[in-house]
């Protein structure tokens, strides 16, 4: 069977003794910095309730929300039993293991707390952060691909790949690239087009709702090609954990869209 060769990229960019810089860590750093610059650019448009120094402060809050929420979500959603037996390992973020859904919840909590502290509309903050969200998704999924992790189900499509981390050495969907395309490029383009329109920006919560629902739809679809976590497998009605977590996101996103249009329309 014809398969595409997997591009062998060392997951570690630089390693000097115990010090190592990994592509995955760089993806997080680049995502936060690029997202911060993009939010500053959006803040030049009206309406806007944040000063540039406040947006700089927001970066710190969102960074903490992403890291703490992402790790806590992974611990609770994907390996609760393991971490009950090994609680100290829950703190070892450098060993890997982050959940997007947990990171999103952490972002929401951090963004809401920041908005309340600065006395600005929380949904305005949510729209700004959501517009930049796909940047992190794009770079994060590309880092997953470089790490040869979270690969897809077995397939016979011409673009199948054999991942070096797969003990069975079977041709699989490069599902990380599917996610990078849908959750990253496509979703960013949709939100960018929406954010260009002042009428949309005045519907506080609309961009946030589109982001939540759009990610949920993209993740739910890609999960049909993505291999479920080995320790979880298929859950209720044959759905994966990713799909079960994405369904409420689609519903919640739709509610935010409807409420935003009614509230400001």
C-alpha cells in the first residue's frame, strides 16, 4: 500500500545538557505572543474598552488560564484514575498532557476574572481572545504532528502515514493536520472576516460563540478520523471523549450566537 513518508523532525529543537527547547513548548509560546499581537491590532478598532497596557496584562491572565486549565482538564477528563494514584505527577507539565477543553475553561475563567477586575464587558474580552484562539490551535496541532502523537485511525487513503510512535506500524490518517486546517486556518479565516465588521464587533459574544461552536463542529468531525486515547477507547454510543466534550460546545456556542444577535440586534 502506498503511504506518504512521515517527515522525521526531531521534537527537540535544541538540547544542552538537561536544558531542552521542544517544538511543542515553542508552539505554546508563539501562540501566546502572536495572539497577543493580534488582539492588540483588534483593539485599534471600535468599539473597544481596553487600553494597550491592559491587553498586555490580559496576556498574563490568559497564559495562566491556558496552562493551569489545560493540565487540570487533562487530569480530570482523560486520566483521573492514574493521577489519583500518582498525584505529584499532575504537576509535571513538562512531561506532556494538556487538554484543549480544559485550557478553554481556564481561559474563560481567567478572562472573566480579568474583565471583572478591570470593569470592562466580559463578552468583549471573550470576543478578542476568541478571535486569536485559532492561532494557538494551528500551531499546537502542528506541534502534535511533529511529535508524532494523537495520530489518526487506520486507513487506506493515498495520503496515509506510518507514524514512528505507532507500535503497530499501520498506515493512519494524519489527523493532526486535519485539525490544524479546520480548527486553525479555516476557523481563523471565519473569525477574521467577522471581526472586520463593526456591526459584528458590537454584538458582544458573537465572535466568542462562533469560535466555540466552530471548534466543536471541527473537532467532532475530525474525531471520526482520529484514534481515540488508548486508555479510554470509544465511550457512549461509540463516541470518543473528544466528541462527547465537543457536543456541548456546539450547543453553548449556538446559544451565545443567538443571544448576542438578540441583545444587540
